[in-house]
């Protein structure tokens, strides 16, 4: 369980096959058109879910690139599923892809792919040092 996620993610699980699975619904507050999600919500959810895959493997990473295809409008307050999987790893880069489908029929609503770069625990401290010089 992920607790009270502001994006609406309610459940999360890593399968034995390495595929991460999430169940969620777009909150009414994220509406971008009549009864449908704002695209920024969809992109954020894909970042959140795909980015959780390294975390579920106990690896700290940050998003370096993210591409989202908006296939269909996402209805608000309707259960949707996101699946995420690792396509390949090269050096410190994780190439991760995923898709969002509408439950219960699994019509595809969005697809995403991106690159996550692993970081050590000093990442945020180094950022604070950099920020102080700006
Ligand atoms: C860290 C980095 C992405 C790269 O820093 P640098 O100093 O340049 O890195 P460095 O030189 O050490 O290279 C390392 C490796 O990376 C590669 N590479 C580098 N750039 C790119 C690229 N654009 N695209 C592709 N690859 C790139 C580079 O070739 C090298 O590869 P190698 O090791 O030779 O195979 C920096 O630009 C940054 O912090 N950006 C902001 C990130 C941020 O704030 N994200 C949003 C918040 S996080 C979030 O929300 C996710 C989340 C969700 C849910 C739960 C948890 C997490």
C-alpha cells in the first residue's frame, strides 16, 4: 500500500516477473476537461509509477527523460491500472516503459517510456550545495 498519495495511487505491487503494478483513480481535483484528467496528472502518474520500479528494487534514481503518449482521455474517479517494466539497463541508466489501462477491460489510455539514472545518497546534499551558489 502507498498510503494517501496525492496523485490517487492506491495500491502497488512488484510481481515475481519484475513487472510493477499500480491501481489508482484520477481525483476530481485533477480534472482537466469535463470528467477527464488533466494531461499533467497522467504524466505525473507515469513518472511516479515507472520511477517506483528502481525503488521497489531498492535503488535510488531520478527521472532523466520521460515520454508520454496520451492514447485516450482518462476518466476521473474510475479505476485504472498502471504496469511498469524495465526494458534494459546500461551503466547507471534504467530504461523503463509502462502503460495505463482502464479497468476492467484494460483499454489502453496512455503509454510512457523514460530513462532513470541511479544516484547515491549524496545526490540531494550536492543539489543543496549547488543551489546555495545560484
Ligand atoms: C541525475 C541527472 C539526471 C544527471 O546528472 P549528471 O550529473 O548529468 O549525471 P552523470 O554525469 O553522473 O551521468 C549519469 C548517467 O546518466 C546519463 N544521463 C545524464 N542525463 C541524461 C539524460 N537527460 N538522458 C539520458 N541519460 C542521461 C549519463 O549519460 C550517464 O550515463 P552512464 O552512467 O555513463 O551510463 C541530473 O541531470 C538531474 O539530477 N536531473 C534532475 C532529475 C530530477 O529532478 N528528476 C525529477 C525528480 S525524480 C522523480 O520524480 C522520479 C521518481 C519518481 C517516483 C519515485 C522516485 C523517483
